[in-house]
C-alpha cells in the first residue's frame, strides 16, 4: 500500500495517465446559442443572467443548496414558477414544459439517473428512443425496424457495452446506463445539452469515456452546460465556470483564471471573483 498513490491506481484502472483523465478537446467557440436574462425560479433562485456559445463547455458549481440543479431544471421547463427570458440562437422562446424545451433543441441529463433518467424495467432500445419515438412512428404505429437501426447506430457511436439492445437497461453498468441516457438526448438533435452531475456514481474508466464524448459534442458545435460537485472535473473539461451562492451567480471564471481557492471562496460567498455575467 505504501507504494500506491491515487494517480497510480487510476492509471492502472483506466490504462492512461491521470493527466489524461480530462482530454480537453479543442473546439471552436462560435455564436451565442443560449441566453438567459433576469431569470428566477423556485428555491429563491433570482437575478440569473448568462450566455452559452456554440462549442463552449460552461460549468456551474456551488455548495449543496446553492440552486444549481433547480436552475437548470427550470430552464428545461420543469418549474412552473420560473420567470425571465430565454433565447435560443437569438430568438426568444417560451419554455413552460420539458416538451417546449425539447422542441427548442434543449435537453437535460438529470442528476438522478435511476430516479428519473431511465425506465429501469424496460429495454435499452426503449430507453434510447423514448424521447424521439415520433421520428419512428406514423399514424400511431412504430416502425420497429427503423427504431432498431437508430438504436444500433447510437450504441456503436457511444461504445455502449450491452449484450442486447432488447435487454433490460437496469442490468447494465452505471456508466453504460449513463451513455444510453446521453444517446437518448442526442437523438433529439439538441443544440444545448445540459448535464447535471454527468459522472456521478460511475467508475473512473467510464468517466474518462464520458468526458471524451462531451468534448466531441462541443467540437460538433453544441453548447454544453455541466453542473458538477467535483472541481477537478469542471477544471478539466470546462472553458468557463459560473459559481452559484444562495441562488445567485456570485462569480465567473475563464479557463485561464481557474483557481480552486478562489472558486471555493466564491461558493462560500466570501469573495466575488472574476467577471459576473
């Protein structure tokens, strides 16, 4: 045990150096794809203003209870008490439900994978296609051949390890379940992808694969928001970080300004660092 460090152990598990755990993919930062103005919602979330650009990975951090999850769920239309303005590609949109969000090319991977991310008793295929089933249906009838083809393609694209697409999703590992959920949202052709605690409860090898997929999506020009309690994760993959404190955005840090002490002080409300949107 005296010869083993955390970095050594992770390297042996995933087959790469610890420094390669967060493969930062270079993506061209484009125009603003999502803009939130004067936004608020339940939980005393208020005065929220920020923008997200194509190809950008924007991180949200803060202490438990800071309002990160409540905010992204409200943007996705899950809070009936939300207010403010949301713009997608410069166009003001009304999002009163998750259906509205999906129609406006916004998707949300929730933090509670087993609670509301998957349908445990159903198959990988059904879980993969449930949000885009209209694309494979006509007059109320599902085109099972097309549904299977699309599912197979996504399984290959995301390197999902499963014995059969017709097998029950709950029998997969946590990392593979998470990739099925990610595939489900990718099939809706999102322009904005919100990931709330995307690597919670999965092993370090699966985490590295998820980070790689996030980088690829950014390279394709999608705007990505990551909510995470793990600062190394945010520092590793994000281009910019917004720090929340008691329902408000307390500070903003660009990648070259990332500093653990400053971010934590902002999370505790001790300082207001960086440029606040």
